């Protein structure tokens, strides 16, 4: 599969574009893709700070405060026809704060949040327990393929 990633809002503390591409590539390759999926994937990653993420979280989810990642998938039919997946918005401040609080390396947490956001673009969710189990198992599998430990083990 041919993967194109557009990154906007990059700052000095953010991972390299190469790292983002590696993580996206891991998320979009594998048996979890629908058999009719496009042979290419294109998405954008927008890096934002806490105030902008708080505004997006309120506007699109009706929730106060910031969050680590929001995903905005395009229509599934458009995905199949064009390979355009949508947009992932990641809050740098939250990722850094969570990594510190959870005792994780910053790169490992960036990888997890990026893969998590891309899986949302592919239709995965964690609204109910059974969906959460499927999504978390897939995240763990993708991260293990990158030699990153299970993020759900404290």
C-alpha cells in the first residue's frame, strides 16, 4: 500500500516526519483492513496546542478541556475510492503530559497516540467494551511490531 502523510504544525518537540510515517504505515498495513480498501492511503496529521484542542473537543465532541487525539475520517465510500482517510489532530502538550504521568517514553507514547488516531480513521472505536478490546488489541499488535511495549500495562 502506498501511504502519504501530510504533517502540519510541527514544532521542535514533535517527532520527526519519518517517525510519523513509520507509525502511520504500521497502522494502515495488515489483515485488519477491509478487503475492498484502497491500495493507497492518504491522511493529514495536525499538531496543535492545548487551547486549540480544547476548542476542537468542545466543538466536535461537546466535551470540555483538551484531549490527546481527535480523528476526522472521511466518508467510507470516499475512502474506498480515493484512499483519502481523513485528518488526525494531536495535542503535543497532552501527549507530553501523559507520557510523564504514565511513566512512558515520549516516542512510545507519540507512536501509540498516532496509531490510535489512524485506527479511528479506519473505523475502529472504543465506545463500548467489546469495541475497545478489539481496538486495544490491534494497537498492542501494531506497537509490538515496532518493538514498543503494551501501553495498557502500568
